[in-house]
């Protein structure tokens, strides 16, 4: 029982790391907001699967980030689950 749980946790961490690494922006609320606004092409305040498809990390992690399984990533889900990479 512990092994499947460990595999599931590892997969979730890997998916989050993928989104984090591909964001390419400094870690600030303003830049997350800008990134969300850029991806939200119809400005409805949520990201559909089609909108997320333009970002490889979000596309591959969509189901994990969409915590309430409504088929959309809300601003809150995005803010809690997407980390941006600091500038170097």
C-alpha cells in the first residue's frame, strides 16, 4: 500500500517541478498574475484545457492542478500549484 502512494506522490512532485521549471519568471504574485492573464486568452478568469495546452508544463499537469476536477484551472489553483523560477 505504501508503494503506490509513494509513486503517486513522486508523480505529483515531478509534475509540479515541470511546471516550475518551465515558467521561467521570477517568483512574485505580480508575475504569476501576468502569466495567468497571458494564458487566459478569453479573459474568463480560468484556464481551460485548450488554454493550458499552450504551456507544456501546465498541459502535462492539468489534472493535478485542477484540484476540484471541474475542467478548469482557477486563479487560486494556479497560484497554489504553479511556482515560477527565480531569475539568475
